[in-house]
């Protein structure tokens, strides 16, 4: 995962930031580096919005808090998406990539 062009730091034993969409319930959940987030989403064609996300409120190391802020800001600014193979890009209204993810199997 990367947000605003900055890859998420990875270390052994730590959770990676991620996002999951539940198409039946129109719900999105995930982990943004320090906190869990959740809420609804609206999708029509390639248009995508996540207007009202909520999250837990834990504090963490400054570098993870910075990543989390960029991640949540990217989600709030998302207006569309693009999928190529196993990669998802969240885009703003000008088509600029705000965040990128690579699909992984759920364990």
C-alpha cells in the first residue's frame, strides 16, 4: 500500500495498512497504520466515494501517524478508482492516484 506516493513501512510482525470492500453491505473496513476504520461507500461505474468514515482513536509513532493521516485524507478525497490486474488505485477528481493497493488473499 502507498498513500500520496509514500509506501507504507513494512516490518516483520506488524499489520500492513489495507482496505476491504463488502459489496453486499456497501461497507468498507480497513486498517490505516495505527487505527481501524469503517463506514459506507457509494459506487457507480468507476465512480467511488467514501463520505462518512469513522475510525478508532489510538495514537502511535509519528511516522505511522503521518502515514495514517495521508491514508485517511486519500480515502476522503477519492472520487473514482481503477483496477489493473491485482492492483487498485484510488483517484481524485483530476484522475491523480491518491493511494495504491495490491490484492492479497485474506487469511
